């Protein structure tokens, strides 16, 4: 691969807010830019450690925070594309880059001279005149380097570096296998009749997906990251539902070139060995020791507390679904996993008179975005959004919005990449292209990625209620990134403990059904009629409906994550069968109900084997304790108001990682969070 002469990644971006100039960036630019950035960062660190003066905050921590700016910019530009538009060329670069990134990171994190200088400053903290953010920076940098292995001897560091390099290669392979097998397993149907129950827009999207694969006249259903698929709730033909769920559950476990079973086993073994090398009994113990949870025992206690009631609720729900099957089907059959969503909708209609599929005409994507998500942010925080069609991005579907604060001051950029494609990984996420930092003089540029199926040209994008929830959720992360007001880039935006990061995003979901917000965006895209008031009331009444299933399938995945990462090196080495290990783990917590499969099985559990959630998938339910308690606060303190929004922004969203998260929560709430609101929300308070 020959690199072009001019490399736009090595020059300041000419675009506002430092947005990467993707119109000028070619794949061949990335590796040369990384090589330059590695060398520049290394030289910056060497300058710090070579300083003959006694270590101070000003000559050690501050230049450390200034260092790596080029590497940070190149990394954010590349990894944004790698997750959202991973062409074959980009994937090849990622495979070459993984061990290089690991080696560079280790060289910095394990640098004994740098560690000694930071330790010297830390030892004199009480003698120094530092701000609260500066004190926390010293403490966090020292803790993070200690956890990375900086205090180990040279032999242990050498082995640690080998482990990290191999793990970086394995996680990259896991992600590549999953993307390839997900695309390969798209379920192809010969006729529209087989897809009876899909809305016209969904049917046209399946036809378009088939055409893109050279299958004109047929229909292709692409897979989502979850085990379950949205179409399972509406497809009338049982064999169609069965084919889709079977394909979903088979991903990366079919014994082909994309099988990740051995990848999973090796990742678990190496993570266990690394944890032992660092002085921890397991990878889970290593991870949670630096989270708000504190220990895997605390995590498992919460999961077990919730699993029993959730499983019992799921059994009651299953019985209700079986009754519907027995009463309505000419030839009744035992309920199977691929039937759950379909008959759940029938029960929902019978008990609450709600057909969620029929709600889609009221959830047109542009209206949800502008009059729902943006409107709530305006009412709470005074924000306004101005689309910038003049700004290029890595794919034509990506839209850019300039975000203005209440006084009209430019705050940052918000990018939205809504639609699914074969080059995008599954799920939904937020990432920062530019992190806010007063020290570096940067404003935030944040990206939201979703995987909504794109309709045929000229047709509106109609969202499901789940899609709406995801958009509000991911925008909560975006606000966390946009509102950061920190000096040091180490603390920018979502750079907080993993089991705290989901809290702001989950809080933002509360506005979906908030009366003033819902009335503003839930308008029929053809008639202009608002969503009927009686439907709204029934939606609110059904909020705990199917929570047995939803809580169980989530808890099963969270427990599976903990089970894998609680293993010692010898226990990890003894695992020979991924499926058998899963079955035993789920039986242990009582979440092995065949009709309620885990949200993710191991070979497609991207969060923990290719993302940043290893031993941390519990974070969603852990953060939901804070979220549910915060929703109660808003209800008690004026709801959708600038006063409430400004308090939440100033005391939580804006502090990033510059303050202990639970301390920040107490500052906002006036006390620690209580679990009762969560139990009530999920129907577990019986």
C-alpha cells in the first residue's frame, strides 16, 4: 500500500472544531500518520523523563497531558471509521495496527522513569498548591499506571507486553469475524409472502438489502447485534421467525473461518493470566477494583438479587404467552424462543390494546430527532442545533450539527450516523472525534451511531419505539461528551468509570414519554395527527410489561460476562467447550430458560470480547440504580425545566472524570442513590 505524498492527518484540520477532513483522508494515510504520531508521542514522554529538575505538577503532569495530541487525533479519526465504515482496506489496516498500538501503549504505561516522577508528585500532594482537578489527575495517573503494571519487574513487564499484544490481535480478529459472519448470515427469502407482517418500509428495505447482494427480486433480512431481532415481533410465519433467530444465535460459532470459539477461550485465558501477573485473582477482580462497584462479589450480589424475581416474572409471562398460543392457534405448539416476541405483541394488544408496530408512522426519524431529542435538550439546557451540510464525513449518510449553548456560544459538533450497512459493526454507540480540553484549547466533536434499516429511496424512515429509545439513549452519551468543562483531556466527557458511563444516557431516556416532549415529536408522518392520548396512557401503563423477559435476557448476558472473567488461569485453561460453559453459567444463576436466550452469546458478545466492557457489562443495571433514582428527582423537582437541567449539567454531566462519580452524584442528589425506584421500574418489587 503506497502512501500519498500529502497526508492531511499530519496537518491541523482546516474544518471547524478540528473535525477530521475525511474528504481528503485516504486509507493509505493512516499507517504513516500513526508511525509519525507514535514517534512524536515517544519523544514527548522522553523529554519529560529526561528533565533534570525535581518532578512537579508543572513539569511532569501538565506536559504529560499535552503529549500525544497527534496520536489522539489520528486514533480518533481512524477508530471512528473502523467501527462505522470498516471496508476491507480499513480492516487490513486495523489488523496491522493492533499490535503496534498495544506496544506503544505499553511503552508509555510501563515507563519506569515516568512512573517514578508521577509517584514523586503524588507523595507530596498535601504539600502542593493544586486544584481539586489537578490532585485527582495525579492520583488517577498513578493508579492507572500501577494497574497497567508499571511497578512490575522487567521480566513481568516483558510477559505483560506479550499478553497485551496477543490480546489486541485477538480482539481485532473477534470483531472482524463477527462482522463477516453477521453479513454472511443475512437471511434470504424468496417472496414477500414469507415476510408477512412486515411494514411496507421494512419490506422495501429487505428488498434493497437483497439487491445490494445481487439478489434482485428476493428479500434479505440483515441481523442486529442482539440475539433477538425486531422483526420477530411482527413476522406471521413461524418458520421465518425460526430462521432469523437461528441465524442470529449461530454467529461466529459455525466451525467456519469466522468461528470465534477458540478466540473467546484464548482471550479469557490470557486475561486471567494478565490479572494474576498484576496481583489479582481474576480479570473480574482486576476490572471492578477500579470501578464504583469495587469488587466482583458486589456485582454478583446485585445480579443474584435481581435474577430470581426476574426469572419468576419471565415464567409468568411465558405462561400468558402459552395461553395465547393454545387459544388462538388451530394447532397449538409449545412456545419457543422465536415465538416470544410475536406472542408478546398479541398479549400487549390484548391487555393494553397497544400494537407497537402500528406506532411507527408516529415516529418519523427526522421528527424524532429535531422535535424530540433536540427539543428536550433545548428545554433542559437551552441548546440549539444548526445542521452543517457543508462539513464532510467518512460516509454520505453521516450528518453534522453545530451545537450552540443557550447564549449562542458555539459548544461543539454533533454527528449522527443513523443507518445500518455491511461495513458498520452492530449495536449503537457514541464516540468522541475531538475531546474537550481547556489545556489543549479544544471543543468537543461527538458521534452517535445507530443501526436503523435504511428504507428505499424516497420513503420516510419510520422508527420503532426501541429505535426511539436508542436514539435518546445515545444522545445522553453525546450530551455527556458535549458538556465537559475540564482542563485536562484525561477527564473529558465520558472518560469516567465504566459502571458510571451509562448513567447519563439512561437518564436521557426518561424524556421519551414525557408529555411535553412526546406531544412535540409523536406526530403521524402523513396526517399530522398527534399520537392519541389514550395510546399514550396505555404506553405508560405498559412500561413494566415484559420486564421479566427483558431483565432476564440482560442479566443472563451480564452473568455470562462475570462467569468468564471470574476464572483463574487454571480454571480458564480447563474450559474446552464454549457452549457447555455458557449453559453451566446460566444454570448457576437460574437464567437457563430456553425461551429466554441470553441477550448475547459468547461468540457474538462484542461488548466484552471486542469492546470496553469486559467484566463490566453489569454496568447498565448498576448505573440504572442511579438513573431510576435521578428520574424520581426530576419528577419531584419540576420535570422538564432549565433549573433541573442546569443542575444536572453543572454537577454531573459537566465534570467528566474530574471528580469521583459517586461524590458527584451525591452533590447532585443530596444523598446516595436508592435501589427502590429501579425495582419498581422493572417490576421486581413484588
